[in-house]
C-alpha cells in the first residue's frame, strides 16, 4: 500500500448544520477522507494541517455507502461510496475553519 501524503488523506471538511452543532457541543469535527486512510493517518494529518500537536483525542471513521438510483428497470450509481472521519479535540481547542 502506498504512503499517503497528509493533503491526500483529508479531502475536505464537511460543514453542515449537524456538523456545526457537533463542533459547538462536543468539540468534534467532520472530514471527508481517503478510502484507504486509517485512523492514525487521519490523526497525524489533522494535527499537521491545523497545527494541533497532541490535541486530537479520538478519531472515528465510517464508510458512507454508495447511493443508487433507478429509472424504470435500470439501476445506476448516483454517488460513489466515501469515507468520513469524526475527529474529537481536547476541551477548549477549536479549528478556525469551522468557526463561521
């Protein structure tokens, strides 16, 4: 397996109403990550990119399933499967990107 660069691990932050509430209430931030990235790589990438050395306490990952559509008898893929990571930070630590 090829080593992923930190900017290949994290694809984009997910900023929705639900993730904004998670960030405020529980200090959790959500990112779309590479399907081959593991929790250790996600933790290292978040700490490196956002300058949070040692502030990440937990990382949860999940694969979001592909969305399928139908037109008559034909099935097709509306969206591919992707991986999501929820990163928990220490109390009092925030990421400015999410403070909107």
